[in-house]
C-alpha cells in the first residue's frame, strides 16, 4: 500500500483512538502518526507494553515473561529502529541452539555465510547425543516440508508433522522448538502456522533463524521509547484508564463528536467484552479462543563459585522436567546476568548479576509449586546451589492457543471500528512479531479505508 499524503488524510480523518498500549497498539499508533493522523492511545494499566512489560518483584524490576525473538522478525526490528532504538545493542543474537546443560541437542553449525538450510543439515548430522536413525528421521521430515513448500492441511497439528520422527528428536528438538514458537505443546499447535514460521526462519535471509534475546527489560526494549516518540509528535496517551464501553466512531453513532475511527488493540477477552453489544458474532469468535498461561520464575544464585551459565539460553532436559505433580515445569532457562552484564545502567547490571529466569509454558500449577519445581530443576540439572527464589510471575492469558484449524477473528468489526493484535487473522502465532505486524497493517487499512 502506497504511503498516503498526510495533508489529504487530515481533510478526511481527524482522530483515531487506539484502545490498548501493547506492542500492537503502539505499532499502530506509530504508523498512524507517521501518516499524519491525530492519535489518542488509551491504556488500562499504569504502563505501556501489554503482555510484554516490566513489573516489580520483591523491589526488583523484572519482566512479566522472558521473551525470545527471531532474526526473521523484520517488522519488530523495523519499528524499534523507527523510534530511535538500536536493536543490535538491545538484543543478544545467538544462532539457533537447543542444547541442554550437558551440551547435547541440536544447534546450527557451519560457516554463518552458508545458507541456513545447509547449516541445518550440518547441525543435524553433527548433533551430539542423537543416533543415525534420529538424524535420518529429521532430515527426511525436513525434506518433506521443503518439498511441500512448507505447507500442510489446516487440520494437522505439529504432532502430526512428527510422523516418522523418532521420539528422541520429537522430545529434544520438535517439542522445545514448538514451545519457543507457540508456548503450547505439539498436540495443540497448528502445523500449518509452524511451517510458516519455520520457512521464514530458514529461508528469509542471513540471520533469520537467529535467536534474539533481550539485553534489557521489556519496557526498555520498545514501550518506553515508543511512548516518548509518540509524545514528541503530539499523540495523546492516557494511562490507567479502563473503559467500560467501547467508544464508537462518528460514522457508527448518532453523535458528531468523538473519534473518526477506533482500533481495539487490547487482548481478546477485553475486546470481546467491549464489542459484545456491537458485533456479537465477532465477540463470540474472540471468546471462543483458548488461552494458555506462561510462568517465569526468577532465581538468584549466591554461590560464590557460580559466574554464569555456558550459554545465555539453555534448554532443560525433558526427562527431568516432570515434577511430583505430573506436570512439566520449566523448559528453558535464561542467564540474565550474562545478558545484562553490559547494560548502560550499572545498577541494572548489578541487580541482574547471577539472576536466572526459568520459563514454564502451558502450566496450570500455582506459583508456589512452580517455584519449588524450578528450584529442584536448578539443583539437579544445572548443579547449582545456594539458590534464592525471588518469585514466579504468571501471565494467565499470555498466549492464545493457535490450535489446528483455529478460526481467528478478522480485523474489521464494523465500519471504522477495527481491531489489531496477535490473536487476529494473520500468518503468525501469538508472538511479538504477530502483534507488531497486525498493528501496522490495520493502521494502513484504517487510513486507506477512510
């Protein structure tokens, strides 16, 4: 879509209200302001960022979830640059690596200038701890995905894609990769969406499969800079204001006052509540979406002999991830001390020294049981001692379950009333890239439609 002349837009559209200040809402606001529109952004919480924000935990600033981005996230990296940030300084770049504490498991190997597909083949062949049959099964499955142009039937799950793959590869490669992409188990994750992400990661461009891990709190990663950028350009931002009713655009109400268009950039549950009396069918689609929790446990290691983990992100052994309650606990551990060691704020760097974050996806355990299980994992698998559990932060509706054949709501609700977010129609699952992509696309559609 060609960029519209701002002067002509102002003659037709005066104001767009955005309800929700997460990454989708902020991206939409930035795009609309760039197009010359007058924007008001309303957020229910006291700070921007949505489900990717900084929170307080026992007087320490942490994130409400540890995030992993991919090198293929071109929209996310682009919008960070637009607000004056330097992604290379804020994100630690690591080649795809799913090894455990014993350095067993998959990783890309070979010269980085080689095509990612070649690195994938070399990584499979050289995978430590896999048998010849394990390696052959993954290469054959990958060949099928390439032959199908990374497409499959909509009703298939990622588990279905594992047909012919050995249990070792399924548990130590497919499962953690699926959790990193969807935050849901193989059986509940859409095979077609998984293949789309895999295609973009393996075939997009150099570094597209790299893991990008934040070197700063999520607030510093984008929301704070976005807020300043928007304020400098006249965007009105209202925080800690929860709307009871959905503001209607002029064209949809009997009043001549109010916004010319409205974009709902809040979560699916809030959007459904706001528009239930406006478009019941659309609200029902939102309500029907399944959601899953993600828990992040923060641990401080006071052992004087502990300096840092071998790698800033490490997969935890699936066979050791079963606690006494029969549910999986953490699947990944991040070394925040390693990541924050060069932070410009020395106090921030010091507060994260020897701090680890353990991510437990798709869990229903209460926080105290997750903390206890993580403590046990850290001692047994990572061989750590003198551990202090700072606490567990659980985002109960952290991600919608992108299940096979899921019908996701569309972006347009009624005339001049739109929605954006990672749960809406789109090629990606519930990710930051999906949210940013949705925000930008909807902003362009709003401007064009009006």
